[in-house]
C-alpha cells in the first residue's frame, strides 16, 4: 500500500511538474504577441535638435531609434525649406513672390498644408487666416527690430488679407495668390504637419511608442512601453518655462498649444505678441492667453489652437464643440481654466502658482 501510495504521490508530482511547465510555456507564448515591445529595450532614445525656428525633441522606443530620429529630422528640414517665409528659397516664397501674377507648382506636401490652412481659415470664419503674412511681416515680432505699425499702414495691409484669394489648381498641382503683395504664412500650421509626418515615419519603422515635440506641437504615438499613459503638462502662460496649470494623460493624440507668451515684444508696458487678429491687424486681444487643443491630427490641432486663440472663449468653445474628436483647454486673462467635456477624465488641474481657478465647463 505504502509503495502504491508513494507511486501515486510521484504521479501527482509529475503531473504538477507538467502543469507548471505547460503554464510557463503558454505564458511565454502569450508574450510572443508582444514581441515588438520585447525587442525595444525599455531605455528610450532621446534627441534634441533645432529646426523650423524652434526646439524639436523626440523620444523613441526602438532598436534603431537614432536612425529613425535622423530620418524625422531630414523630413522636418525638407518641410521647413518648402514652407518657411523666414529664409530665402522654397515653394511658399515662390508662391508669395508670384502673387497677383502666376500659378506656382507645389509639392504634394505643400499643397496639402495650404488646402488644410484654407479649410481652417473658412471654418474659423477668418479668425485663422493663412494670408495674414503681410501683417505678421510688418510687426516683425520674429525679427531683431519689432515695431508697432501705424493704424493707417495696418488698414492698407488688411486689404491683402483674404484666404479666399488663394486659388488652388489640383491638376497642376499648384496655386496662385490673387493680389499683388499677398503673402501666405504657414507659421500657424506647418509645425503641426511636420509632427504628423514624424509619427508616420515612426509607424513605417514599426515603432509602437514615441513622442515628438516641435515647439509646443506634441504628438504621442501609442502609450508608454509599460502600458501607462503619457503625461503632458499644460503651460502656465504667466509662469516661467516648465510651470504648469495642469496635466493631460493621453495616448495616440496630438496636443498643441498657442499663447501670447510664446513670441512677443514689449513697448511702453504693452505686450505685442505673434498671433494676429485678421480683423484688426493687431495682436489678438480676445481675452484668452493660452489655448490647448487635443485631437488626432497635429495639423488640425495646430490650426485650431491659433484659430481659437483669436476667437476667444465663447466662439472658440462653439467651434471646438462642433468638431468631432477635438477637445480644448482655454485659459483666460483673468486666470480661469476652461475645458471641453471630453477632457474631464484626462485633464488634471494642478496649479502650483495658486493663481488660477478651474471652472471646467463655461
Ligand atoms: P501658433 O504659434 O501656431 O499659434 O501660430 C502663430 C503663427 O501663425 C504666427 O507666428 C504667424 O506666423 C502665424 N499667424 C499669426 N496670426 C495668425 C492668424 N490669425 N491666422 C493664421 N496664422 C497666423
Ligand atoms: Mg497653430
């Protein structure tokens, strides 16, 4: 009996061993699904560079992250060359130089951004107007010698601001500006496009987890390798760099901010910033000091952050609520923070300065 009992015990032990081995094998099989993650190495690759007049930082989880980050920078520099008006050469400069005369051939990228810019100019009722170039140039906020133009001069230049004067020829493909002196300025949308293109490059290289920040245009690819959400701070518009009024937790989202703190000069105690109200020719004075848009595409978020900054709280909220899949955070001059309904669970108000009031819904 003892012997038989011992044999039964032995069988039990062998069975247990088999179960343990099978369990280990199966759990290792289920990990196979996560192989791309397993390949990563959890150490991120970080790269900080400069292009499009701003700092660009990338964090990529991948074996060949360095090579991928270089491809991204090459693409961003190409976009800059095509679309900038701050350096000579490039397609948009050619378009502007030929204003009132000829059609100019444009690459697929430039035409796409121009069409998107026109579309957002229309849906924002001209609060975003990509032909605001002559006014932006006159203020010179980006130059070493900014100055306050005369009201007469601004009135003259305002005659040149009208996005409907961009004539697009899809077959060519190309475009023309109707009036002599008109200038397209893609400064409010091109960085958003560049960030979307970066995400495309990450995806082509099978990257599952990365982020890019092009001067406040942030795009998150996937979540973090440990499965947690990315956390993105919303800048306190009146605090020093690195101070926040709250945190957005998200994955696979573009988060883009505009504000009067990003570029400005001061004269006689007045702040003249870089976002122009195309109705007045003056820096926008809508009562907002910061806008943040959360959406799928960074190009949309970029155009909308600039547009809503000009529209102000009420009209800005109305516009965002009309567009599906887009959320916003608005910060007013009287230091109130408003969010759209879709952000209730992903935005955490956290104001170290104790100066802001969280109103949530308007
Ligand atoms: P952002 O930093 O994205 O809000 O864009 C601001 C930049 O867009 C400025 O530096 C100008 O180059 C350009 N810009 C300024 N005002 C407008 C406007 N009302 N509509 C479109 N672009 C603008
Ligand atoms: Mg913008």
